[in-house]
């Protein structure tokens, strides 16, 4: 019995992933500054969407708004981040980084 307990504890210590930050904190860091301009500048503090710019086109006042992304499913977030957009930069994020951003948006960074 004693050897079983020692073996179990050793396995737990060997395979445990230690991290200095939580997944929510990692996601927040990536959301705020993934590699260049952060998502927060266009999509808002919590992914609610935000006004990017007001401009005039042929004398008509227009607005450029980023959509809210807080409620979109992971698959849609991933596909959107992997394709080119006219306005949004390309970030070249890994699957792990995209999942961390998704976690932050859906869990609110609170763990």
C-alpha cells in the first residue's frame, strides 16, 4: 500500500503542469496584445464590440465598428482568426493561444 501511494504521488508530480499564470490570465494577455495591436482596441474590453472610427464617405457620416465576439463559438473564432480580413490584422496564433483567448472571452478572465 505504501508503495502504491508513493507511486501515485510521484506520477502526479511528474505529470502535473505547473504554470505561473492561469489560462484566463494567459488569454487576457493575448487578447490585449497578441502580436501587435490587441483585440481589445477594436472588439472592446470583454469582446462586446466597439467603434473603430467615424468617417465621411461622399459627404455621408459613417462608422466602422468591430463586431462583438464574446458569444461566438470556438470554431467560428478560430476560423475568423485564420482567414484574412480587410480591416483586421492577421495574428498567426496557435490553437492553444486561440483557446486561451476563447476561454478569457467566455469566462471573463475570472477563475
